[in-house]
C-alpha cells in the first residue's frame, strides 16, 4: 500500500481527516492548556505562564481558523500540495511551542514539578498522534519535535539513568513513526478504495443517464417507425390493391382480348409482383406490431389439423407449380388448442410456404402434428430441401436474415417468415424449434405448452 506521493484527491481527503478533529475542540484545548500551566504556579513565574498560554492559544486559534477555512472552501486539486505545506508548517510551529514548555515552565531541582511536566508532555503524545495520523507529514512535524525536546531534556541530566530513558524514547519514536506509517498506509488504501468506489458510482450514474437518453431516443425512433409504417400501410396498400385488382382484370381479359398476347403475360407479372409486394408489406407490419408488443391475439378453441388442412389447400397450387408434393402425418385424437385461430393458421402458412419455396422439384414436404413426451403440442413442417448449416440455425429466425440457400436463390423470400412465426409463438408462450442438416432437409416445428391444450377422452400419440 503506497504511502508516498499521494494523488491530489487522496491528499485532500487526508487533509480533511486532519482538519475535522481540530474543529471539534475549539474551546476545550485553550482551557486545558490554561489549567495545565496554572497548576505550576507558584513554582513558575506567572509571566512565563501567561506568555506560554497566550502563545499556545494564539497558535490554536490560527490552526482552528485554517482548518475551518479549508473545510469550508472547495479546494481545487492543484492547490492540494499548497494546503498540505500550510498544515505542515502550522503543525510544526504548534509542536515547537508546546515542546517549549519543557524549558519555559521548567522548575529546576523540583522532582515533583519536573516529573509532572514530563508526564504531561508524554501523555499529550497520544491524542496528538490520533489527531494527526490521517496525514503522515503533519504527524512527523507534530510528534518528533516533542520527542526531541524530551530526549534533550533527559540528556541534560548527564547520568546513566536519564541516558537510558532518552534511548528508550528514541526507540519509542522510531516505533511510533513506523506504526503510524502503517496505519496511515491502511487509511490511504481505504481512501483510494473510496475514491475508486465513488468513481465507479459516477460511471454507473453516467452510464444510466446515457442509457436513459438512448432509451428515450429508441422510443422516439420506435414511435417514428410506427408512424411511418402506419402511413406506409395506407399509402402503399391502397394503390397496391388497385394495381392487383386491375392487373387481375387485365390478365383475365374480362373486357375483351388484348391486341397482343404478350400484354396478358405482362398483366399476370404485374399481378404477381403486386401480390408479392403486398405480402411483404403485411409481413413487415406484423413484425413491427409484434416487436412493439401491440399485436393483439384473440384466443379460442381451435383444431390444429383443420387449420393445417386450410393452409395446405391455400398453398396447393404453389406446391404443384414448384413440383413439390405435400403429405400429412397427424396424430389421432389430438386435443383442441386454446389459441388465436388466425395466428395459428398464419404460422402453418409461413412454415409451409418456407418449406415449399426452398424444396427442389420431386421432393416431399411433410406436415406433422402430435404430442411430445412432455405433453406439449408439437406441429410443423419437414422438408427435403438443401438444409441449413449449423452455424446459421440461430440466425434464420432473425428478421431479414436467410440461410445460404435463401441467399443463393434471390427473390424467393425476404427473410421474415420464420421471425414472424417465432414472434407469434412467443405471444402464446410457445417456441419455435428448427433442426437441420446440410443436404438432408429442415424440420421447423412450433411447440405450444401443455397448459393450452384441452384434452378429449384418451391420449394422443406422436406420429412423426
């Protein structure tokens, strides 16, 4: 633990520890000094007593004023060393004046008065050490002059006994300074820890303020995004519906054949592009509502297999166009599900659409539904497509993210389907699991917890 060259912050903290005790005894010390000096009367001439008491009182008043000024001021760090020197010189002057009592108030030839004076001087070392131990340079300038005066006074006797006492005092001085240094080092270490803690607290408060500001900006951005999406919903979907409707009329040639057959093909392309763009807009809006926590679900008792059959019929034409066959493997006697029917149908559609569009022609997509060993309802789609690398599995459920197969086939998707399914499942307290292996297809399964199931008579078995 360092004891030399403290930082300005540590030096100011030590000086405060030194100044505080001086403010707590503004009147007790002069009264104590007056009583001590008066006890030597009439052995000591009263001018000597008055002179010494006045000197000690003046030094005490100056020291108290200095300490009060220091505690009241907001000391800049660059002034720490200057204040340290001021306290050191003040303490040195006080110690020299106090030690002078061994000469000003000394009563030669009176063992009683001499012993009393030496005992009082020695006893005063204890409180002085306690008061000044917070700042080691001041402690040295306070204690060492008093010990030096005692040693000189004992050496003046000129006999072996007093020489021995002087030697003991010298050893005691070294021990006292060493112990004081160790205690001061511990105090210095505590001050550094407190300073580090205060700095850490300040950093935490600063980080919290920055976090609050960032959260406020994020909320503002989210509101702006919601406002933008609401406007986009109105501004884009309205003309898109018109484009889809008119292009369908043109492709169907309801009002007569086109002058050139290519126009019919163009009308079909316009209709498909509009349908794709409308689906993308709807997906973005759904995802935005899910992320904002504003997607409302209406729960009811639904039959998971009926919803699967509806989704299969909706995507049957697409599967045929892709050259993919769709089959089902549903467990018998499945319980009804307490969930939002529209949302659950959308989960089926998203999973089945994803499987069909990435499955090569001639492969089979299997729709499964059953109960697992824990009693949860597990349903989803297994395909025989190119699969997903293990390193990409955790990313494919993120918005606008696709695996290597999706990147290799641009135009087949926007990377929103699985992220929407994941969000819709979380609204029901469920989860989405994806298992895949390159070249061996993908298994995407949604799991509803058992608490959402309403069991009929008997128990279903998993048929996967």
